[in-house]
């Protein structure tokens, strides 16, 4: 038999070697479709007095099989684990996807999965397939499961405005700037996080001090533009407005996220910030002079204050 998949269990929950209800998938973003699938596994486990286990892939199989072509993710593995635990899964495990894993037959994969996780029930999407050449479709997995003592069940796709919710659909919406639709599919606000870096202090000179954050190449970055945001600093949730883009009025080219926090005063350099994108106010624009830029920034901040119900004009 080929080498078994390498499965790592989240140390915060540990492994459960016997009698688990398992669900499996990449679960990038943990969107509302993923939540329905994981929730079904959690509900069965609770009803039967078993432990629920969600198995996620890292890296994404497409990244491995597409000759190492990098893929932009909606969430990191750590974020994914936290979101899955939030749904109620008892155990979160990560399968380290390799070409060797991709070469396993469906029978080999299922046998290893059952042995390593103690699965007695498996929940997947209706179009799910695993094993070499995606030979392990749901009907095939059900036949294999009968021999292994594992029932295989499915959850119907979740739709939003007639579109099947998927990580690919959410990536498209984010890249096109449709942030509210992407958030609806995610079931939460899309976010980016990082460390605040020292910038050129141009915003402070213009009267709009900003926290500057470098963007991670591994994460999906929404379309350039100005957004209503909520920034999380330690245990604080701070309303703000952010510019995402290359600052064309100043001839910059490096993508950057600049966040202006409303009614906030303090030094943020070196602090960790998580920024939730709530609504796109407008696309990024090039202005003919500084006065035109400042006037538009004032309008953006006024729109943000109105959205968050903050009274008074900016100082």
C-alpha cells in the first residue's frame, strides 16, 4: 500500500482515534456552504454522542497539482481552524497534501482516513471526489465505506442569489470589488491582518493619519478602492475608512493598505491590526492636485462617520 496521508491534529483539541463523524475539504474561507457541511457533521456527532472532526487540506490541492502555481487564499490555516472550531467541531485536523497523496486510490485514501481519524461517518459535498484522477466520487465512496464501516452522506450546495456559494466565487467577487456580496457568501466580513509599518506620513500631513499595512501575497486582496472598515486592535474594535491600492495621485506602484481610524489617537507602529472590509465606497482615483484629494478624503470620512453613526465633523 502507498504511504498514508500525513494528518496533523490541532494540539488544542487532540486526536480522537475512535468513533468520529468526519467532514473533509479545503474549507478556505469557511463560507456559509462550508458552515452547512461542517454543521451537519457536528449535529450528527452530538446526536450520536460522538466527536466531530473537520479535516482541511494544506496546501490547496490545486496549488500542488498546478506545478507549484501560487494560489491566493481567503484564510490562513490558523484562521481556518479558529473559524471551524467556532462552528462547533470538536477536532480540527490538517492533511498535508502532496503529489503522493494525490496518487492514492480512493480505496487507499479512505482506508487511511478511517484508520487515522476513527471515522464512522463522512460528510461531503455532492460533487466531492477524492483519490487518483478524482475516481472517488460520492457513489464510489459509499461503496468503499460499506466495506470500511463508514457511512457517506452529503449536504446540498448553498446558494446566494441563485449562485452556488464557493471559495472561487468569493475570490471573484473580492477581486471585482463586490465586497458586500462576498461578505454575504462568507457569512462574515472579509479581513486582512498584519503589522503596522512606518510609512511616508503623507496622510498625517494631509490631515488624515493612517496605519500602513503591507499586503501578504498569499491572501486574496480586494479590488483597489476606498472601503468602510472595522479594525481590531487587541480587544478594541475601531471604525475607520481605508484606501487599498497604489496611490496613483503620488505615482506609487506598490499595493498598500492605509487605514484611517475615526476618532483615534495613538501610536500604532509595530502593532498587529486585523481589518474587516464592510463596504466599498468608491474605486481608487487619481486627483489633479492635493486640494481635490483632501476634499474627496473629507467626503469619504464623512460617509464613514454617517455609516457608523458617529456625530460631529472630523477635526
